[in-house]
């Protein structure tokens, strides 16, 4: 079990019912607006079926009264026909109400899911750095699933219950005000006591659920790390740890069972005792001639209706609280600002790039670390079709440059220009379509190889995908696979080797045909044999376009047109390989010497 992922609606926090919270939640009913006609017809049928249910106790009481008066034979057919008609109307209304509410709920929630997902994937990278994937997935799964239960049915249930309570009490007042007041003093008090008692038991049950969840975590972690468990011979330790937790579950369960038993006894004594008291009071009034037996019979039935409905209100309020908690999470998501793709000053530019890039006194700090300058006064010009390598120690700011080029972040100060135009003037989608990225850690989707390559340019023909795979030296291994291009790569591409994943990513970039290419340590995690094949594919990819190579292995960038050495966000050296290698005190020369020593040592070993 992932402790950060919500799996059930019980995990969703409850929120106190306030006027501001209700106003915010009511905004979600805007998704019902396109289907308001069906929704209001559903409410009409709901009210009709609820009112019809109030007629049954009255008509049944009339049957008893008719029997007492001796004219049952004259009224039984009439009352029975009325009961049958009301039954048919109630069943029909209930069916129509259910169909309409289901239709409205499913369509409005489909719109809400689409809106939520569309908004989510357009949020900036910084938002995703601050939120876990499991948490965000919960917004679309658990939170919206809770709304499916609540958005229409909770309001409908609340209206139905209020109709029954208010309508039932009104009818009781007409029947016998004296007995009604007596009933209102007893039954609601017993119901409310049972509700509070039930809440106490549910809180205790949650403790048991928490212990079960913790025990499941032990099982999952142990099985996932079974190799480590066996390597350290900790089977007995894990068994004991799990045993302690299961004993705790048993102890809490036993105590909870005692409380549940007491609660059941209370319900029997309280609820049935209250009804006995009402019957006793009614019998007293019956013997005094204040009411007749039919009225008493109707009164008892109405009292049961009202008692059950008051008890159900507690469940409705609990659902409303969870509903408010879910909507609070969703509106936190909705209020997050999407990436800035619009310009207030001028029309956005959507032209194809030539590939000239300029960093002009660029300063950048990550929003989470505003006092730490990752890049400081960076000034660099890269000409079109030039191959520029960026090297430096970890944390020097190399990968940050790639993120800025893609406008995943904006410069803190200074400017980033493409073709002498500020990057902010470009339409974001157009700018990114001009830039290709081949990172070190390749992410592949769980579909086929064909689908993963075509992701570089959705809508590309099969021939174009095959041509890109050929240029990336990928067909060599694809043709050996039983299903070729239709082979499933598995989750995150786990069915393929690192070199194979890299070649698919290169084929994806070739298919995209960008003006600017970023290689972020694309071969650093590969073995020597795979590196040779991948490097050949990269050389094909870099032809005829501006290429920025972020490199760890300096042997891959010796032929670069220009090499930039970064140190703590500042350019410390720049030049060609021949120029930099001559500087005996330079960082680049020291790095090449270290890598030569490492290579020599590994060969000797």
C-alpha cells in the first residue's frame, strides 16, 4: 500500500460545513448546468415519490378506522385502488428519478474529469515538483469518485428526508397535536443519542482500520524486499513484527465488539422503548376518545418513518463533509495557475526556428530555493546548426539550461532569446515543438514501440515512423523481436535494455524533426558497446540542426564546435577541445585527465 495514495473515499478528509465552503462546493454544480432540464425533472420525480410515500400510513390508518366503524366493506375497494395507484406512481417516479440522476451524474462527472485532467497537464513543472503523483492521481480518482456519490444523490437524499420529516410531522399535528409533541420529545432524542453513540464506535473502528493498513504495509514492504529479508536472515524478525501488529488488531477488534454489542442493546431498548412509549401514550388518548384506532395506527407508522429519517440525516451530513473536503482539494488544483502561454503585450510568435540561441546575463534560481543562484549572469551565443557541449561537475547548472530552453522554468532575471527574439514572445506549444530532448533517463509509455516513436509527432505515417527508427539504428533490434514494431515495451519500457530505450527516444526525436536538439547525458548510463551504436544514431540526429550536448563522458564531445565549462552556475572556460586541453590549470583539462586515469585503471583491473 502506498501511504501517500488514497484508495477509498474513507481516506478523504472531512471538512466542517460552513457557508463559504458550501458556496465553493456549489460551483461544481456548474458542471450540471448543461443537463439542468434532466436534473430538475429528476428532482420533480424525487419530490413526487417522497410525497407519495407519506400517503401510505394515512391510507392504512383509514383502513383500520373503517374496520372500527363497521364500513370496511364499503371503503376497502376504494382505499385499495388508491393505494395501488400511489404504489404505481411512486415506483414509476422512483425509476424515472434514478435514470435521470444517473444520466446527469455520469455526463457531468465525465465533463469534470476531462476539465480536471486538461487543467492538470497544463500546470507548470514547479507544481509537480511540489505534489506527489499519488496525491494528484487521487484528485481525479478518489475525490471525483466521491463526487459521483454526492453531487446529485446527496442533495436528492437530503430533500427526500426533509420532505418526509416536515410532511410527516405536519400530518401528525393534524392527527393529534398532543401525541405529536409527546413523540417529538422522545424519538428525536433517542435517535440523536444513537447517532452520537454510532460516531464513537466508528472512530474506534477507524483505529482498527489503521492497524490493518499498517499490517498490510509490513506485508507489502517485506514481500517487495524479500531478497533483503533473506539476505539478512530476518524472517523471524519480520514474523514477530507482523505478529505484534495482528495482536493489536485483535485487541482493538474485541473492544470494538463490546461497544457494538452495547450499541445494539441500546438501539433495542431506546428505539423500541420510544415506540412503546408512543403507543402507550396513544392508547391512553384512544381510551379517552381523543383519537381512534386508525389514527393511532397511522401515527405509529409515521413515527417510525420520522425516526428512521432523522437517523439517516447523520449519514447525509457526513457525506456532505466528505464532499466539501473533496471539493476543497479540487479547487486547490483549479486555482493553480497554468503555464503562461499568452502574451498581453503582443501576438504570440509561432514561426519555425532557425536555431540561433542567446543567453543574455541570465540569472536563475529555483522557486523552492530562491536564495541559491543555479545560473549567475550567464551570457552565451549559440549559432544555428552549431554543436555546443556543456560540461561541468554535478550541480554546475547543466541540466537547468535544458529546462530553461524548454521553458519549463522562466529566468529569474536576464533573457533567453531564440533567433534574437525573447523566448517569452513565442507561443509555448510552438516553441517546444521546435526543440527535441533526449535525456539520460528515458521514459517510455506502456504501449508498443510504434506508439512510443510516433509520440514524437502524433499523426505521422507508418512509413515515417519506420524511417525514423532506421535512422536511429533501432531497426536492428526491433526486427529481432517476435512482434517487431508492435512489441509492447512494458511499464516505463522495462522490457527493453537501456541502449534500446535510448534508440527509441532518438527515433522519436528524429520524427519530431526539431530545429534545436538537447542531449542531456544521453549515453552516460550505457555500456561501451551500446554507447557506440547510440552515438552513431545521435550523430545522425544532430546533422543539420543546433545541438546542445550536456555531457559527462568527454570522449563524446571532442568533436563539438564549441565547449562550455560550467562551474557553480558560471562559465569558467569555453572554446574548442584543442583550445581547452592546452590550458594546464583549466578544469576541462583536469576532467579529461581524470577520465583517462579512470579508463586506464579500469582496463588494468
